[in-house]
C-alpha cells in the first residue's frame, strides 16, 4: 500500500510531499491500520483551515482525503508526522 502526504500552507508557504510504501515492511500492518483510521476523519474537498496553518492531502491507494490544522484527528496527526519524518 502506498501512503502519500502533501502539506501546504504555514507561515513560509513551503509545500512538502512524502510517501511510504508499506509492501514488504515488517511494520506494514501498523502503517495500514493507522492509514485507514486517518481516512475516517478526512474530507472529500480541501477545508479552509486557519491563517498560516497547514493543510494536508492524504492519499492511500486510490482514495484521497483532505484535512487541516487545527482540526486533525489523532490518527491523522500521527500518520502525517510519521510520513513527513520517515517518508521519501
């Protein structure tokens, strides 16, 4: 499963995009469960967010959802943080 996160906005307006391919990873089940939980609280269209806040696009397989600070679910916040730190 390919999990992709794109982040836009923020004070500097710098966009970041990272992804993780879970196939063959020993922790694949953990990543995939977290990804499915993150999809649950997402929206089908980009939310307005707050000034200087980050907005996110999460794509898992063929499904894409959108979310924005400060209204992230716990699963979204954890997934986004891990992808941006560990992803390529």
